[in-house]
């Protein structure tokens, strides 16, 4: 089969479009004919190499996958050959206490397709049967592939971790990212007032189209000052943070007393600091969040199928042009998802 692989870590130039063996199935595995695979910043980090994370090489990246079932293992009962599926990105053991409690994203063996496991930047991908979910029929392949990781992550952050309540005020950092564009929609679905940040007027306009009530150009305005002005000095109830050190201090300072900051990423750096006096006097909460559970993914897919949540596509590249897609994603010019068509 044709696939994108890298044999060493580095820049986009290490990506190769080449022939590799088709994956062999275990008893409970499914082979999916990939139709589209969306990119995430995770792909950039995996390609570049992560300290202390031994990525098996050569490696096929890609976590967000839509396609059709091509083959099934001998013990597979729930899906059939020819069925259209959307894959949950997270892979867990299915046996530990966390998995049995429905908290599979806390499994000690939890990983993602395209991270430790070979992913979907290929004509075929192998995955566990439990990762196959019903396909949202109103979406084309590319739109469907833009759903899984970002909507599941944003839902877990806002609902699972921050316990978002209807009518609250939410600051969404980086609304032009895949996870940011998902967060704007989820917060509006719950009737919240959304303040979104981005680095250009074009992106801010698109954020408003998704439902943002107010916007902040973080290249021209200081986030904390704008939030203070927009909330009549009150601050927001929830900060949706995934940028890292570049925005951390402003994010923290934008919270109202009793507010919650939830974070899933550190794109601009991880060495953030907190003034403990500010933390306890204002009774703030800082919440870490990683991916989401399969139950949450099922909930998200119901809302996507009903048209309540909509994937945001920026550009579609052919699989063979994966290097160009990585370069484009690294540029930060996109609003929403960059997708590979297979």
C-alpha cells in the first residue's frame, strides 16, 4: 500500500510517500480503507520527536481517520466489511480499572493512532474494533475526518473537566486552530458567552461566524486587558487554554474569582508559572485535560450528525503532498483543519 512514513525525526523533509506492507490483523482488529486523514499539531510533534517518547520507526502518522472497513479479524462482531466508519483516535488496553470504568483516556497504555501506533496517512490502517464508530452520513470523507480528535478533546476539556455551565463566560484561546474552532461551537451550544482570540482580522471574523460573541486580536491587544474590558472587570468563568507559555499569564489573569482554567497543550512552551497567592485568594482551579473518552466521542458524534456541531475545513491536500500539508500547518495560516485526501 502507499503511505507517508518517516524513518527519522526532523522537519517536513523527512516525510516520504512510498510503498509499505499492508498491516496484518489481530483477532479483534479491523483494517480500514482510509478515505481521508486530518492533521493535528500532534503530527508535527511526533515527526519532530518528543523527549522521552520512543516513537517506533519507521512510522506512519495521522490520528483523524474516515474510511470503509476492508477486512475484519476472526473475533470481530460489531462491524462488517464495506461499512463506513469514523475512528476514535485513542487506543487503550480495554482491561484496566480505568478502561472498565469508562475512563479509557486515563488508561496507563493510552495512546493515539499516529502516535505510538501507525496512523492513517496511508491507504489502509489497522485499529481495534472498539475504535470504529458510526459514520455521520451528512458529511463527506474530508469533513468527517476533521471531527474526531479536536471535538473529543474540546468536549472533554469544557464539559468533562471544566464542568461548563449554561450561560457562563468562556475565553477560547486560538480560535483558528482545530480544537479552538470546536471549543467555540461547544461553548455556544451550551448558551455561553464566548470571547475568542486569534492573530488576524480574517480569523476573528470566521470565529464570529462560528458563534463567538466577542473577539480579541492577540497580536494587537493584551488579552487580559481586553477581557477585563469586555466583562466589565469581572473576568471569565472558564479559560480554554492550549497555547502554552505565550498566553499563560494572560489566561490566568483573565479568570473571575472561582474561575477554571483548563489546558490540553503547550504549543509555545511548557514551563508555565503560577503565583500561588493569586491562586488561593481568588480560589481558582487549574485543570489538565488529555483527549477524551469513547463515551464522550459518541456524544459528540450524535451532535455532529444532528448538525449542532460542524467540522471546520481549511484546506485539503492529496496524500502524496503530505509534506506541503505539514509545512502549511506549521505556518499557522489555517483556520480549522488541514486534511489529506487518500
